[in-house]
């Protein structure tokens, strides 16, 4: 616990509240089924709330990778493709991810980046769609790369692209829509889209549902099979902790696999890769999603990283995630001066992923007019300097990702406390350098501090 929290500069209700929240955090951290999984990761005193961008390093990875390099590469060399299971790693690790996304075995294959898998899924989906289709729908709030790639894939097939808000997809889909590409959780706001109802609406129009799971897999239960999803992609370096640039995955529903035609039919997806035939005949099953030689070091790092999920129930992960984000929102509303941050993440549990995004604006309009400009970016830079790592997304969003396997309630409380501190100092600095008529605003600021009920709550 930091000294500043035990002896706040201005004692009062905020200080008493802080003590209470810290005690509650300790109680919450001592209870529940995921109290020991943090030990499976390499962490330090930093409050790490950026696991939705790059998951922390799982303890099992360094030794495993050292062994792969020393023994499998260094000694077995080429023999490792068969003897160490390198060749079959994409489908083996796919089956390891499958339960986390609600997929029966044989439908997930690992390899390439998410961007490339978006291309495979969208093009493959367009090729399976009815002849009369003229367009595809793309989540209007999508992470940009999905939109860029989908546009290119549609252009190659001569289809139009229509951006549609996820909540509007059911109303906008027509029998001319080949597919819709939707993000399960919005990377900016952390909003969770309803996979079951959107997929059902798409299917009733005869349209394929393609989901991007980058911000949901490993953070909450995903039910690809149960929802009847057609195709899906996701990355493994966020909540799955696979490491920087670890390979992504592609899901192709079993009953569609025979019709799935990859736009990237590399030799690794050939029915007889070592037959070296000039003509292409696809392998059976989800192997069709493979392209070329897999990135073995990253792939085996991911495989070791997935050991952190041993014995973990994804329902417990979801319960802790919601408790963490609820608790963080409460602490923010207690500690932050009013009006400076506002949650753009839905409060309703069924609409929330595993992050909290706070829109951050300068205090008074006069402060904004004085050019206190990239306020949110500065706030995050200051948080990071004080040991609380989240990130910033334009124009004004502070993102805090909660990774239930290793994020603690104490982390959530400390992050909110430091955020409150930074926002109060910023408000004070603004009024000090603000308009001449703002004399006395510093004491007003201090008053706000103790009365803080925040917009975020
Ligand atoms: C993180 C993320 C990506 C990343 O794509 P890469 O090809 O791995 O760079 C793509 N889509 C979404 C929705 C993401 O959240």
C-alpha cells in the first residue's frame, strides 16, 4: 500500500472511503476460486491493466522456449517437425483453445495474424454465400484492421461494404448480404455484443456470421458452437497471454468445412503437403485454414502459455471479471473529482466485456479553450509513470483491461486511487493557470475532492 494512501493530503470522507475500499479489496482478493492463478504469471508491483493489449508472461513459457531452442531446434533439428510435434502444432493448439471459445475439437486452427485470418474468413465466407449477394456488413465500430481487410476482400469479390452498428445488424441485414463481420467486444468501449441474437438474426436472413473474438476469448465465456457461428477469428496475445505477435486462430464450423475455400491455399493446407503436386487439393477439416510453415517459436510459446488455464473454469473468470470491473467503477466514482471522467463501458453486465474505458475531458470549458488539449493521453502517461499501466485510445479514452487470472482487487483499487490523484492535480493545475476570474478555484477543487461522487459511478 502506498504511503500517500495511508496519509492523504486532505483527510476527510475520501480518505476514510479509501481505507474502506482497500480493506474490501483485500477481502475480495482472499476469496473466490481464482486467488492463486496470479502465481502462474511473471508480475511485479506494477498495476498491470493492459492485458487486453498484451497479456503478461506466463511462468511456464521461458523454460519451455529455452528447451525448444536448445533441444528441439539445437539437437533434433529437422526431426522435430515429426518427433517434437511441430507439424501438427496448429491444429493441436487449436484444440487447446477450442474449449475457451465454446468449440468442439477439430474446428480451430492456429497460425498467422488476426488480420490474415480476417481475410481468410471473409473471403472464405463470401465464396460460400449465395450467388445473388451484393454486399457484406462490417461492424461500424470495428477495430480498424478488420474493416480494412474486409473492404479489400469485398472489392476482390465485387461486393459492397456497408458499415453497421452491431445493435442495428438485425434490422439492416437483407437476403443480399453475404456475411457480417462483427467484433464480439468493442476494443474501444469494452461493450459486449450479443453473439446469440445477432447470429440468429443473420441466419434468418440466410447470411453468414463471422465473429472477431480478440477482446472476448479468455475474458468471458464464448459459445461459438451453441450460437451456430459460421466463422470466427481471434488473437492470442491479449487475454490468452501468448506473447507479442503470437499466432492468431481461425474457427470454421464443422458443417461448413467441406465448403470452405481458403483464399490462401498454401502447401500446409494441401491434402498431401509432401506430395509436392502442382495442383491444389485441400486437406479435410479445419486444416484448410493453414497456409505456410508455422511460426514455431511463437506457436510453442503460446502452447506453454495456455497451461495457465489448467483447471480454470471460464465461468469463474467471467464472475471475477465483472466483480473487478464493478469494483473499479465504484472506486473511480469515489476517488475521481466529478465531471472529469465518464465510463463509456456499459454498466449492464450482459453488455460489458472485461475492460473499463473512461472518456476523459478537461474540467471546465475554459480549460479546454486554453488548449489543455491531449488531456487523456497525458493522464495515461502520468498513470504509467506512477506504476499503473493501462492505455489510451483516441480521441479521449483511457482503457483499463482486467485479466481475471492475474488482476487483483487491490490493483483495481490502487489504479482508481492513482487516477483520482492525477485528475485532482490536473484540475488544480488547470485552475491555477486558468482565467483570472478563477481565483479561489483551488479550494473549490479541494472541496470537490472530498465530495467526489464522480460521473463514473
Ligand atoms: C487486437 C485486434 C486485432 C489485431 O490484429 P493483428 O493482425 O494481430 O494485428 C484485430 N482485430 C481486433 C478486433 C483486435 O482487437
